[in-house]
C-alpha cells in the first residue's frame, strides 16, 4: 500500500470508527427506550438490563456499518478538499477514481464485516435476547400476564386473563390452554387465579377435554402452573420454529427451497430476506463509492454541505429499501429487483459522479 493510500485511509478510518460507535449507541438506545418503561416500572435487575443492551449490539452494528462507512468517507473527502489536498494529488497525476480507491477498500471491509456479523452474531443474539425477555417477563408476576392479552409460556401453555389485581396477586377470568404431545389439548376456565410464590393456582377451574368423540366438562380439583419450570424451559430450550431474524442466509435459502417444493410462491419472504441481507452488506461498498462524488460536488472551503447531502441520500436509501421490500413481499416487484434496485441506482450515480468530476 502506497503512502498516499495509507494517508487517505487514515483520514477515513477515524471518523468511521467514531460514527460507528455513535450510531451503535443511538440504535441500541432506541431499542432500550422502547422497553425502559417496563424496566423502570417493574424493577428489572440491572444485570438483566445490561445483558439485554449487550445483546442488541450485533444487530445495531449491522444497521450502523453502512451509515458509518458513508460518514467516515464523506468527512475524509471533505477534509482533504477543504485543505486543497485533493487538488494537490490530482496535480501530481492521481485520478479521482484512484484517489477514492482506499475508501472503496474500507467499504469492502465494512461489507464483509456486516455480512459476517449478520450471519454469525445477529441470529444468536436475537434468540438470546428473546429468551432473556421471556425469562424476565415470566419470572416476575407483575410482568407475566397483561390484561386482555395471550401469554405463551413456551411450554405448551397459553394463558389469557381479563383483569389483573396486582396488590392482591390475583388474576380474574383466566383461560389456560394446554397442549399435549400425544393427546388432545385441554382447556381450563377459572374466575380467579392467585399466586403463591412462583406458582399460579386457578380457583375452582372448569375443565374441558375432547377425547376425539365427545367433549367432557367437569370441575377440576385444580391445575397449578410453576413459573420456575416455565422460565427454565423457555430460556433454556427456546428452539421452536426459527423466525427469519434468527436464520442465516443458508437457512433462509434452505427454507425457501423446501417451501417452494411444497407450494410455489410460499417461500417468497425467505428468499427476499436473504437478498435483502446481502444487499445491506453490499451497501457499505456502495456508500463508500458514493461518498466521494457527492461530497466533492458540494465541498467548498470548510462547508459540510456535501456531508449533509450524503446523509440525506442515506435516509432516502433506507426509505426506498422499505418501500421496495414491501412491493417485493406483495409480488409487485421481482425479488432481486426489490432487494437490489437501490444499490444499483446509487452505484450507477457514483460512477456517473466520478466521470463528471474527472
């Protein structure tokens, strides 16, 4: 690597790392803000809160890397242009495209990092975060059951309550639906249910059971639910059907092929998710290529107009990505077009900008 390449890369690397850290903090803080009311109101332990925050970092990094790449490259180009170093390099015979090559290299590194984190860390962290939230919710009576909501305990038991009297540790109008692996499900209805420690006791529940021919209804001696067992099972064996967020690209492609064999068109969401993840990773390179032309087009003196223009383009990029993904989900656009059109458009704009500024 030539001295000038190291110099340009060093100019971009510092702002890139600062922007990456700042955006990770912002994204993680936004995720924490969504649950802070529950955390404060119900006194979730600090270690659980810190663990929850840490588990959001991989997903935040995937979202922050493209923007950090754009910010780092834009600020570097703006600084070089403001100090007339771009003019000096071009006077020395270096083309604008050659000057931008170290930033393209940074974009490639960021793209690889985005893909690697998305494949290795994000699925694991999202599964762990879901297990942690389930553990916090089901491990605390005040969080476990919300009125007029169904609560899936993760152990084949789904509970619905009409009202909750927290000061008396009592639930009203309780419905308990229990599945059985080798038999028909059972249903319990009770006007009241009370907590005794970590155990929920329905009071005089009515029991409903279907044996395949008739429905049996009778008063039950009582059904108890040990929340400690529920938490252990939910947190340690959270291995039901994976959501798309917990799948790798290979898993998504495998699920797509399986669903398409069963019913053509049913795997569209999975192949779209795979393409979108790849497009998100490549967007780092696209932003690195776009930063130079956009910033130089507006760079005058110490102005940050070019950097602001690049940020506006980034905001538009993500809006278009959401829009095209919706069209792809609905079948209005082919999957490759829905996932890649914004990358193709911005990369073409970057090439045109470099050509016009040559």
